[in-house]
């Protein structure tokens, strides 16, 4: 079974990422999908102003951390709809579309490759959903982290929310760095996510 070189896999990945980002950008501009956008922007601007005040030494570190945590918490609450929309777009494209397109996204089709399971067949929808739920996409984040963050923001207070989400994001970031290293270093170019989900990316002719 001829394996796909990391550079080709990365190229397909970024073609797909570009398409997903474009679609996602259009989706979040629909008002009923993102009704809290103005409040999110207000919280974001408040966070920026606090940062500027801290840099200009107009706020002590203690006051900055307290106010910045609250601003970050507000941003998280007002971005729940955005997170859900992002998860749906990612799973529809990388999961559902790829399943019914015989293991190929548009990027994989262009680069003449496909994702398969250990039996060299198209992975199940569950495998693909798990694979792209735990994978982190540049500029998009990780669907699992987004989902947990959207739940935890209604369960935890501002301080605990910040701590837990930082820990979660760090774990996902480390796992994905390990995945990228494995893609380059392993002879079969399988990532950590591939190993967990029992998938592989191979040339289309296979």
C-alpha cells in the first residue's frame, strides 16, 4: 500500500481548510445563527481596551486579570452559537461529505488521495466524526474543545472556566503536535489521530 507523502497530505489539508473557513465565514454572518455577534464584539473590544490599559500601566496585574477573565468569559458565552455552527460545518464536510464521497474531501480529490480504515475501505461515519472531532484545525480550533467549552461556560464561573479551557486547549495542542511529528517520522505517515481512529491516508489508485 503506497503511502501519501506528508507534503501532499498537508496540501490537501489546507485546501480543505480554506474551503471550510470560507463556508464558516458565510454561515456566521447569518443573524439567526449568530444573534449575539454584537455582544461578542462588545466583549472583545472591552478585552482589547483592558489589555491596552494594562500595557500602559493604567491597571495593576491583579485588576487586569480579574477584569480580563470576566471579559473573556463574556466572549465565550456570546460565541456558543458560533462554536456550534463551526462544529456542524466541520463534521458535515470532513465527516458526512467525505463518507459519501468514498473517503475524499475536495482537497484529497485534487491531490489524488483518500482516507481508509484498516481494511482499506471507506471509514464509517462514526470513525470520521471521531477523527475530526478530536483533530485541531488551524484558524478553526478543535470540535471537541469547542463543544466542551460551550457546555462548561454555563457550568463554571469565570475563573474556573479559564483554567479548564486552557488545560483542554493545551492537551489538544500537544496531541496534535505529536500527530504532525508522527506523520513526518513514521514510515506509514499515520498520525496519532489515525492510530486512535484506525484510519490511514493512501493514494487514490490504491
